[in-house]
């Protein structure tokens, strides 16, 4: 999680202005996406708070201009009268869990800086919107430089090798950081005690770090935001372990022991017995992971992918377990298995076709297209639809294509 954050945030922002999202459009449900991202806040108060963050006065703010629209935040560049520049970032209203995300990002940046990782300096922040500006915010150092995407194809082979080498070296340093549990990083005093924070030692910071609930989108997306479920940190011992009944102590300790043993075994096997470690990574390991990763897909409207994985698992159960005498706990008839795999192939083909259509008109994930390319993409999309209608073999097929066009708006209620 920390590695992903660093790689996502290294680089400079592109300059824009005003407080309305104009950097791009979403090809379908664009109005809904923009409504989710529209944030009303007190600009004067945000400027005042920004000036205080760098020990200056509000009158010292010379300019306040928009930098960029990101996936989760809107960024502004603030220039002071003495020429000093820094960044203000505020999350969109739809970004959840806002307070945890802001608090975790700030703590993560500080934690990385305390270990010598080159990340921007934080000047001030608010993890809640209950402040004069009326929004959560982060004031941070402006990273100077060029957007890598703008110059990548002009770099020489040696320059690309040098860049990737530095990234791998950075990853190596990140992997060397040790954590006592899994979860997202926070300052200890930013996290409620009932979230069972796990202290993370850091020798060169003035504040105490801890691990708390994970902020991965999949844990909070849609209606999951309101589910009363554990989101980390894990594994951990409950604070009242000594007060639990003996049977619960045994269960809790056994859960921790099994998790610890698993990670110790994998790590030490890779170091001490690489031949055996290689054997552990054969292709059925991928299938086993897929079953767990796709367990939530039916709640996203995809009932087929997980079932197809389970069919494949049941067909290879003997090889997977290494003992044909152990019965598979799930069963599909031959006809059901064949039909499921046939539909899964069709769905996979449809997904590939949809991706090809997105690439053909220049649309990214979730329909995002830069504003300067919107009209051009719209023209390609109209031609694509016309070609699809011309290729229809019956009037009924033409009606279905027209009424269910893949780039039209649709109701998302059933998918949240």
C-alpha cells in the first residue's frame, strides 16, 4: 500500500484554474461523476489557513490557481508574494473514508520522510471538514519537475534504464521497512482508540505512528462504507486479552499463531529453500488466489467469473490437493460446468471487446477522457455506434444495440 502511494505521488501536477472540474469528462454517467466531485468550500478561509501553514499572512497570498483533478482529490497551487509556492489538496465529497484517507496520507508521507524517502513535506492538514474552510485539506510542498508521461517517449534507452533502476532501488528501500501488522498508517492521536491501533516504531519523528483500518477503495466502496466490519489492523491481539474467557484467549492466540506461521514460512522458505519456494508458485497458486480475490464479484454484478474459477478448481481438485482421495467440497454437473465455462468465455470476450472499444475511441477506465480530446473521442464513438448498427443483421438486434449502447448513461444503484 505504501509502495503504491509513493509511485502514484512522485511527479509534478499540471496547471489549471477555477473551482469547477474541467480537466476531463466521463463518457457515461458524466453528470453523476461531476456532481460527486463538486465541492463547495470557503476559498478565503482556505487561503488564510494556507498562509498560516507557512507562517505568513492571508494578504501575502498572491495567487490561488487549480493544478489538477485527480482520481480522489482536487489540487491547487498557492503562490505567495515572496515567490514561495506550495500545494493545497482537498478530497472530493465522494471520496471515502475522507477523514481516514487524509489522516493516513499525511502520516504516510511523514513516516516515509522520517526514513529518508524523497516525498513532499507536509505544512498543515485537517482530516475533518469542521473548520473555517469547510473542507478537509492538506497543504504540502510543491514538487518541481516534468510529467513523466509527457517526456517518456523522448527519453533515450539509457535514460529509461536509469529511471527504472532508481524506481526499483526506491522499492527495495520501501520493502525494507518493517511493520508489526497489516493496515494503513496514521498518527496515533488521529485515530480513535476503538480502532485498535498498533504502534509502529519510528526513530526520527516527533509524533507516534500506528497502523489502523485499511483505506483501500474495495473496503469502503458504495454501501460497504456503512458495514460494521473489521478493516484492520490485522493480525493483532485485543487490548482486553487478559480479561477474555479462557476459550476466547485460546481462539485468539491460535488465529494469530497461524497467521504468523504462514508469513514466517513463506519468507524463510524463499530465503533458505528457493527450489521449494518455486514449487509453491506453480499455476494452481494463481487459481487459489483468484477464488479469494473474486469472492466479492457477485456483489458487483459479476456472477460468472467466480463460478468459473470454482468449476476449474473442482476439475483440478486432485492435482491441486495432491491426493485424489480427498473429495472436493463443491460439485457441478458436467452440463452445468460446460455451460458455465462457455458463458465465462463469452463474458471474457465481451470484456475484451469493450476494452478494445474504449481504446479505439480513447476512453480510459470508468469512461474518463481528457477535456481537450472529448470532441474527438465523441466523434469516434458516434462512428463506432453507426458501424455497430450497420453490422446488425436484424431490426431486433439494431434496437437492442441502440437501447443498450455501451457508452450510454446507466443506473448504478444495483452495483453499489
